[in-house]
């Protein structure tokens, strides 16, 4: 008995510090696991926001300012009803009035629609093109050019003076003013032959024209931005065709840039001037997650509250025009098609990561089973024990999660850190709760000896059965939903509002969880079935010679009964990896097919005229080129029965047949099209499209070529596609039977391993078009939204595979001390090192084979069940419609088999390594009395 002196304080060692000092390695491992998991969880929403923002900006950039700028305009005829005489009209067109209303419009949009004040503009323009008959101007078909008069603000800030000076408006300009100054763009001056000092006479309302003196030529500083490109006529004149003219005569249309103060002079012309305000969205302020709010703001500005505010600031007759809503709707459709596919991989990887964190807590609880049982036996309450475990875990997990969050914010960046913080906090919470919850579940009752928990003895409880049936119902519902309506509501749900995927989000999440739920059901079923073969094989194995086989089978049957989590992690990871690999493989196959259909070979050299005779030989010498197939194409061949024109391709039968087999575009035998003439008929054997074959059958018929020559053909083969030509109506014949003019090649179809595109273009020279299959393939991935989604998908699958490996390691580490002690005891009984290695390998194989075979079957079943509801076209192809057709999900054997075999190989390798390491350490340490195993 210990007697303390009076006044002596009781010294208690701090729990957390003592535990961290006792097991620093375990604490460091937990910190690393939490930090990596928090980094991945926080980086996910940041990366999604990043590629979503980039995709939205690319969509706006591709559409161009002409479609994305919101234009407000008020006609002068409506203004006349509001104003009192000419003075009121002239005052409304002056820069001061327009400037004030423009400032009000910029402020009214607010945060819902970020605007770029530098590229937004306002001014006055004529809506009717005015004929200028002055001599010296360019006249393509002897027709005088036409001009629009434009008085737009900020010309000095957006242009560089190339010659002369900027236009001015001295004094007060009115409708009666007959002379004004203007500037033109460099391109307008060059194409219409305008110089500084030129005077252009624009028709007036009466006999006196308006004289426009050109005082300067300007270069746009940013010609592709909204100031110049919302109306491209400001910088670039265009050729227009006279309507209903059989000669299709053309004339130039350009713009004369007046000083803003000269706008009232337009009232003296028949150009029907109008005021306008162009609001350019600020691309840097647009974010993908704001798409619903942005779409609502555009709709409001087009015909809603914002338009009413604009009319208050400008004119009651102000109208709005923009195609920005269509651009946003197209982006929303693509986003709603790609997002759920990414969610499938994210949910799968998230499930595996959560399972690994739970397994880490379970491993710690099992290692400390005796310690926690002793605390409970000495009177420790469940709340007190759980609180101490929560405290010691939080000290490690919370700073580690914060470190992972900081690394994600610094590495990935983003505009919405709140989602990253929430994800990292969820990881920290799960890591902190795993050990206390596992300990509370294991030590609810105070026990001296723990009961057996191996798979051969544990029977499922009623609560577990109810939980499994609930999960089964969820999985069936998710699979049915995915098969019937797909991973999203389709493009219709994105039209109009741009909020596709927001409504019914819980249903989409359930659908995205379908592979996970299928893997979960498979894990629960396999855990229930796993004991059956072990029980059946236990007695026959006892009759075998040797100890390794029966002992390994008995050891496999004595494995922990809590094998659901590791098996769930492995099956979910294998299903997600196979599903993700099949998605990526399907995307790549669809893009490659689309590229082949677009090019017809690995590369294609095309010219509207006959190619030079030596070009084919020069192309053959280009690096990467293996074979060149010359093709002569007549684009407007005319059958004599009056049917519409069709394409006729003259080819070398042997080489073209090899090309068709290489591209898998309508392959046929090498002699099927050869023109032999042995039959006594002059009809050339022809390969035809189904439409041509249905019309002409197998009878010979004559076709008139572009040069007027006639050739008789007879259809012997029917193919939907062929490398040389595309479309619904075509013929392919032996070019040796064609006239000399039609037989000359106009295209070269190139096959080879990665032909050098730059060298091909150099050899082909000017006047030819070179298309390369690899470039067409890359063009379909040239979208931030698609490429970003693919990167996130690939990273999610890779992370899931890494967590699966970690789950396997945790499973084996859990049994490592017991295995080491068993080997030590058996070696004292004469077991050799080779037998020890075989014992551990054979003991690990049943569960590894169970996971591998179950993973293959589960992944195959999940893909077969879910593929009818998954359309990969939006993720694979840049165009909504492609000759490659709908991209469907197909099983990829490599993604199905390689991860499963890797699980078996890794299990065997770890077991063999453990046996080797245990043999090196000796038996004394493992057999010491009192050690907890």
C-alpha cells in the first residue's frame, strides 16, 4: 500500500501525451492518412470549380462577342414620339444623354451578371445601309459600296491611330449639319480603297448629301474583344450578295466611325438611326457554379425586371437582343451530361476512402482491445473511454486535416473555399470518430474473454439482415433509375433555365451511387457465402498429407468476422476502377472512331484539283508514313437516269482494300473491285452506299463524270461507310477503268504510325488540305470541361486504387502479430521457412481470390446493368452529333482483369514478405510471455 505524505498532490500523466509517446509511429501514420485524404477531398470541389469555370469561359470565347454581348437599342422613330421636335431628338442622341443611361445600365446588372465596363459600349448608328456612289471606291461587280454611320464612345481608348487624326465634332452638330468627320479601320480603308482626306457623300433626306470627311485610319487594339467584335462591321467590311440576283452580284458594306458628338447629323439621312447600348459580360467574373443565377439575369435582361429597369433609364421602347442565353444553355447541357459521370467515380472513391478511415480506426481498436477491456473492467464508462479516444485522435487528425486543406488551397486554388473546408472537415470528423465508435461497439459490455468472431462461427443478426435488405432495395432502385432515365435528365432539363442537375439532385446522387451500392451488396453477399465452402472443405482437408494445406484452410476459416469493410473497400475500388476504365476506354474509342470517319485514314492530303504526279512518292518518305493510297474523287457524278448527283471515287483495289481493313470502314476483298474485263462486259465493278444500291440494284448503269465522260458501273458490294468519301450516296470503282482525267488522284490517304503532320503539310505545299487523325482525335478533347472532367475521373480512379491497396495492407497488418506468433510457434515444432511462406500465402489466398473474383463479377454486372442508361457522347465528342454515333459504355477487359489480378499478386507478395521478415527476426521475441497478440 502506497502512503502519501500530507499535502502531497496526486500526479497523473496526461492521457493524450502518454498515448502519443507510446505509439508515435501509429500517430504519424494516422496523420499522414488523414492529411492525404483531406487533401484529395478538399482538392476535388476546387478542381471541379476550376474546370467548370474554364469551360464556361471557353464557351463564351468560342461563341464570340457577337453572340455573348447583350444589346439594348431604341429606334429614333420611337424616340420621336417621346421628344418635342428636332431639338429633343438631337439632345437624346448627344453623348451626355447616352453616357448617363449607360452608367445606369452597368450598375443595374449588379453581381448577377458581371459586366466589363471597358468593353461595353454605347452610341448611335444607322440601321439602314446607305449607298455611297463616290468614284474611286472598290466596286467588285460595278456596284457602289454601302456604309453604316456609327458614333460609338471610346474610340481613342480602343484604337491606335495609324494615319491622320481622330474625328471631331466642332461646335454643335444638328440634323441640318451637312459636313462631319469620320475614321475608318485599317481593313476597311484597304479593302474599299479609302484614304485620309477622302470625302464620302452619304445620301440626305433632301437633295443635299451628307459629306463625310475621313480624317484618320485606326488599328483596333483588341479586335476580337466586344468593343470591336460585338458588331464586326466596325473593323471589317463584308461582301454581300444582291438578293434574288441570278448573277449573284456582290457589293461592299463598311462602317464610318463618327465622333460621338456628330450623332445628331444622322437625323438628316435616310438611315433611320437608333441608340444602342452593348453590355459585354466580364469573363473573369463568371463562374460555373453561378450558372443558374447568370442564366436568370440574362433572361431578366432579355424580357424581365432588368429590362424594365433598362427602359426606365433609356426609353420605354427599348428592346433587347442577345444569344448569350443560348450559349449558356449549350454549356449547361454539356455540364449536366458530364457531371453525373464524374460523380460516379467520385462517389466510388469517396466510399473507399471512408472505408479505409473506418478500417484504420478498427485496426487501432483491435490492437488496443486488451487495454480498453481493462479500462472497462476497472470501472471506466463508455462515455469516458470514448471521450479520451476522441481527444487523442483529434489531436492528430484535426491538424493533419488542416494541413491537407492548406495544401489543396495552395496547390489547386479556387473561388469557393467553403466546399473544400467542408470536405476536409468531414474527413477529420470521420477520422476522429472511427476509433471511439469502434471501441464503444466492441466494449458495450464488460467481458473478461472476447467471444470468437471468425467467419465460420459468427451468424448474422436480425438487424444486419434488415440493413442488408435496405441496401439491396436502394441498389435496385438506383440501377432501375439509371437504366430508365440515364445519369441525368437529359438535355431537355438544361434548356431554358440552365439549372439542369439542380432539381432532383438527390435522385442523381442515388444514381451516381449505383456502382457503389452494387459493390456493397456483392460484399455483403460474399461475406455470407464465404463460410460455406470453408465449412465444406474443413473435413476433407483434414485427411490430406502434410500440415500446410489443412492448417492454412483452418486459419482462413478463423479469420476475423469483420471482413465486410475490407471486402467492401476492395469490391468498390475494383468496381469503380473497372467502371472508370471502361468509361475512359469508351471515350477514347469513340474519339478515335470519329477521327477515322472524319479523315478516312491516319492522314489525308486533299486538293480541289488533281495532285502533282510525284507527290505520292514524296509523301511516302515522310517520317511515320507506311503506305499511301491515291484516290481520284469526282464530287458531282451524274447518273443518266436523272437522279441527284453522287460522289464517285477511283481507287487502286488492292491498296484500298488494305486501307479499308486498317480503318475498319467497310472492309472487302482485294480483288472484289478489280476491273478485269474477262466477263465480256465493260461495266466496272463498284462498291456503293445502301441508298445507291437500293435504287440501282445490280444492273449496269451509266454515270456522267465532271468532264462529260461516261462510265458504266455495276454494283457488286454494298457498304455503309468507306474511307475515301462520306455521305449517303457514293460509288467506289477501280480507277484503271476510268478516263485519264477522272483517274488522276485528288486525295492521298496515308497510313502509318503517327505521321509527321508538319512535314506532311510542308511536302504537300500550298493549295492542299492536310488532315491528320491524331489532330482530329485531340480536337475532341480540346475543351476545358471535357479534359478537366477526364482528369478528375482519372485521378478519382487512381485514388480509389490507392485506397484499395491501403485497405488490403490494413487487413494484412491487422493479422500480422498473430501470424508472426503462429510462425514462431510452428518453427519450434519443425516447420521449415518454405512451409511457413506457403502457409501464409495459402491462408491469404481465399480472401484475395474472393475479392478478385467478386470484383470481376461485380464490375461486369455493374457495367452491364448500368450501360443502357449511360451516354458518353457528351464527354467524348465536341459535336453533339457525329458520324461515330452514340458513345455507349462497354466492358474493358483490361480494366476488369488487371486490378483484380493486382489484388491477388499484392496479397501473395505481402504474405511472402511477411514470412521472410519473420524468419529473419527469430522466434524468441515472438514467444515472450505476456505480449498481447
